[in-house]
């Protein structure tokens, strides 16, 4: 156990490892841009899967697809390990290492570990439609004791996370994570994609959480369809294509913000 802790500490001190890990934010940013583009296609009546698996499928279909997937997997796995180290050992420089900060790092470690797992599943050819996966998990949970209550709690948790994202966007609290540029034009770009991106991501998470709650309350697991199903449900509402288009542009903005974050993250 001590040896593992020593390895984690040494990795957390490595500048090279940190650079590879920060690339994981850029990978997530590219995937969000692709999701936003697919969502725009849905808004104008075209098909596609506006979620992580849909974005990764597009990446995998490129001539250098296998190489891209391996590179993205390595970056996301490194970021998951780096954030796990930050959660356990604390950040090294200039960051408040209070409990909430470490919990945030732990949450990011889980998110990027899941993303790395999704990427490697494409590499080994065992990818699965995320909409179907979400529905399957929902159906399985409904069959266990207190499963409905667990699903409602999960849905509410996702919705609360969406609200937190929206608040971070409106209050610009994400600024403390970045080394803002001294140039006004660059700084304005950093802030604008952050505000728009966080708000759009918050809306998307609210929709996903809402569908999970609806699926649990109505005992219809097919209603829990993940991000792709949430965006397609939004399209069916009054003025839906316009709303979906706005959210899609916001997701693209969030993707650009993550790319900015990869370069200017303050640690």
C-alpha cells in the first residue's frame, strides 16, 4: 500500500505526466465539439447519435482512427490517475486543497476513468450504444430492492450537477481554475466559451437527469435514454429544433473551453 502511494506521489510530481494528463481535457473537448456538431445535424432533421459513443464512432471512422483512439485513451487514463493522485495527495501548487477540492478531483477521476473505459471498448471492438446501455442499467436497477428510489436519487443527483454547472457558468466561478490571458481578446474568448459552455452543459445534464427520474417514476426504463435521447426529446418540443440548435452550439463552446482548460489550467 505504501509502495502504491509512493508511486502515485512520484507521478503527481512529474511534469511530463501532468502534460499528458492535461491532454485528457482536450480529448473531452474534442468529443464535446463532435457531440455538438451531431446535435446540430439532429436540429436540422438529420440522423446521428449525439453522445460520447456517437462522437467516438466518428473519430474511429477516420483514416487514423485506431491511433487516435489509443492516444485519447492514454490521455484520459492519465488524467484519471492524475486527478486520483490530487484527490489523495492534494494539488502541488497554488490550489486550495480543502475537502471539496479533493472531492471534485475524485469526481473527475471517475468521469475520465469511465471515458477511458469507453474509448478502450472501441479499440477492442466491444463498443455498445450508450442509449441502450443506459436503458439496460435502468431496467436492471428497477428489478432490485429500492431500485426505483436509487434511480430517482441518481436522476436528482444528475439534475443538481446540471444546476451546479449552470451556476458556475453564470457566476464565472470557473475562472479560478484558469490562468487567464493578459490579452483582452484571448481573455474574453476564455470567459465567453466558459459561460456559454457551462450553461449548455448544465441544461444537457438537467435533461438527462429529468428523463432518469421520469423513467423511475413511470416504471418505463426505455424513457432513460442518456444524452442522445434527451437531446432528441428536446427536438420534439415546441421550438425544439431552435432550442436544440442553441444547446448544440453551447456544447461546442464547452468543448472549446475544455481545450482552453487543457492549456491554461492552474495547478
